[in-house]
């Protein structure tokens, strides 16, 4: 006797804390899955009802009655399909668990408690949750499905438990954030589990931006032989059906649609677009603006902003001073025209002279130094924030990871902004992303990419007056920040000891700036912010 089951991977974009909105998304997705794909089972991501990560919302006792009501509402309105849904639960003793529910026939027929709670990088689930210990296996039309949640699939014991409990197929609910190589890491991890348990695995991942995190989706289904049979697209809400046939004691996964996966700079660029789009839309801003200097960082930020939100929702402001090169003015205006955004130029000479006059007595007898350079940057920041206050548009900061790492930016100046798309993008990658975007269509003047970078805060200034070459700088930052290498190890890699010591010293002493910087999109293994957490006050040295 042949039996079939259609499982639909519901790759949706929940909003943290939007319980009622997330319930509507779940119900709509389940109904669409039934209508379009004749779904028997619809599998949603981890913590779908609250969105992920809910952080200290989990400590609010008032959250849990809303979740209970949400589960009841889903059961009442989705009666013709099984929903496998992630949510948090608090028991009568006050312990909280990361859960997956099997809702069938209007009620929760079974539930699973996540066993492995990640407590590294951006994850701190041990702050909130207690550990589960038992497998959960449910049968549908002769096929037995084992439930796992995210980190469980990265360990061998939960999948082994599910197999021993009789599972024919593993369903894993995930909220796995983006980083450049993460999709390949997930595939390799699931393939290791399949090699161990010889069972097919369905991996359903969340999609969308949540503060500094981007969830890239990319859900997939792999059969017991290790073949990817179904691949969902990245960075897109979608429903992907996976069909199973059971013949006698054998369960076979049929091949379905396999979306193309982004690679290299294209994948990172898509993550940046999604991060900006969701941050702006989910927080209710009317649009965005940024300072367009004629340099590479603001040029790339403008391209990302327009691709994310449309030109009609983006405004660029040029704020020239006596040190601003004519080519910077020309290139900024040209790019604004190429991208069709509202553009204006507001010179800061008058503002600078007024402040210089106001400070003349206080600064009498003192030489010009970084103070005057920072004054220019802070005037520009004040102008941008004034426009933001007046229009309701959010300012995008334009600093890249190289600058953020070593503090090559002005607090309350060019660091102002509500969001920082390039915060985790090293300068060398900024150039590669700009070149990639121009291959798609020309939006950044070529001269912006080829000319030496400069803050233009003093005559004939270039970045390399203050910093090593960016290829060297980024390599040292990567080794120290991402790989936790010691100064001696970095020197042994072939970098000049003077540069290594100088860069590490700048990284360590500028933590106070990073704590006051806008949130930005995580794309690397170790991002500044909630990922890399260092004390501001510290005398530790290596």
C-alpha cells in the first residue's frame, strides 16, 4: 500500500512581539499551503508566534497568556492541516521552554522542548529557557515525524533520540541568522546528521530582518541518501512543498523545486537590502536620509537604501566645506541623479564660522587639531538630525567595519544615525560590493570607486595618513576580532609588528564609541554589538 504526505516549509517573516500579526501570518500561510499545494503538514520556523529573538520580552509574564490565546486561535481557524509551530512556554513553576507544537484537529496533540540551548555569539537562550530531555515523534498517514528545534540539529543526540523513538523523517524548526558562509554550514551539518541516522531531514528557516540580525531563509529538504530534493529561495517569504511516499516500510522524499542560491557579494548585498528594508518598515519610519559625501561608503549605502526602499523614500544631502573637493560634489550629485533620489546641498561654512567665533576665546592660544575636524563632522550630524526630526525620516549612518573597529569616525558627528548598514562590512568588502552593484547596473560613478578614500576634513587628506593600507588593516582586524588571534600570532602571519600593535590598541580603546554607535547588520562571524561584547573600562593587555 502506498501512502503520501505533503509537508510544506513555511518560510515566513514574523515580527518580534507582534503576536496577533504573527498569528495572522501563520493562519494565512497554512491556508495558502493547503490551497496551493494540498498540504497535509505545514512547518513554521522556531518561535514563530513571538518572532525571534524576543530577548527580554520572554521575562514578561503577560506574554504567556497571549501565546496561549494565539495557539488556541490557530487551532480554531486551521482544522484541515497539521501546523508545526515554534513558540515559548512558561509552566506553572515559572520555568520557560523553547517549544514546538504539533497542532492537529484544532488542538495541540504533542509538543517538544528544545534540548540544546545556544549560548554563544548572538545567542543567549540559557538566560531564558530550561532544557528539554525527551524526543517527540508524531505519526501522519503512516509516516512518523520527529521534531527538533534549531541548535538540536547541530548536536547528534536529539536526532538519534528521534530515530530511536521511531521517526521516519526529522522536522527541524529554525531561526538561524545570516552570515556569509552560514547556508553552507547548515547544509554540511544536516548532511552529517543524515549520515549518522540515515533519515531525511526538513530544515525550515525564518526569513527577514530583526534589529542587527538578518534571517536569510534558504529552507531545504534532504533525503536519506544526502541529496537536496527541495531548496527554498533566500531572502524571500515563500511556501515550499516536500512530498513523501511510503511504500511498505520505506519512506521516499520526492524531488521538488530547487531555487538558485546567491553566492559571494550577491548574497551579502541581498542581506544588506533585507536588513535595511525590514528595519525601516517594521519600525514605522516614513523614509530615510543620509549624508552623501562623494565617497565610497555613502555611495554604497545610498545604493543599498534605494534597492531596499525605492528612490521615492530616500533623500541624500551633500554638506560641502572648504576642504570638499569639486569632484566629490560632482560625484555625489551625479549618483543622486542616476538613482533618482531627492538631493540637496547644504554648505556648512557659515555654521563652522559661527561656532569658531563662539569658541574663539575658549580656544585662544591653542593650536588647531582634531577638534576642528570633529567640529565639521558634528555640524553635518546636526544638520542630518534636524532634517530627520522635521521630516520623520531616519538617518542612515555610513561607517564601515574598518572605521568602526579603530574609531576612525566622530562621535556625534558622522556616527549619527538610527541604523548603520555597513557596520559589519570591512572597507575592502565595501569596494567589492560597490563593483558588484555596478555590474548589475551602473549606479555608482566609477571615480568614487577608484579615487583614494578621504574624510576631507583637512587639506589633501587621505585615509592612509592615519591608517595602514586597508588590505592590511582589514586582515589585522579579521585576525584579532573574528579569529581571536594574539598580537604575536598576527605578526607571525607576516604583518608589521608596528601596524599590528597600533591597530589592536585602536580597537581596544574605541569600545566606548562602538557602544554609542547605531545598530547595524551582522554579516560576518563576529560582528560588533550583541555578538562581540567587550568591557569599555579594561586594563587587559596581550
